[in-house]
C-alpha cells in the first residue's frame, strides 16, 4: 500500500509556477504550495505473495488496485 501525493497534480502545479515565472513574477515572491490531492494505491499481487488478506472495504477506498 502507498498513500502519496498525486504525481499528475504535482506536474500541474509546477506548470502553474512556471507560467507565473514566465509572466515576470519573482520566484522568491511565489508562495510555497503543498499537494492537495493524494492517491491511495494497493498492490494485491504483493499482498498475496506476503500472505496478507486485504479487506474488501479497504479495496473500495483505494484509488488504484494493482492485481
């Protein structure tokens, strides 16, 4: 299992920052932003190999399930 910031959202935020810099804003004046979107991924193949039984409720909450 992993719970981490969304990579696609991070790229989108980086693009927004780059656009603001290209519009002559000073990088030092830009606010620091944290990710607002996170992804929960479960790897069932690894869980089965380790003998871990993942409850259906947890699978329903996952953004992505790797089988």
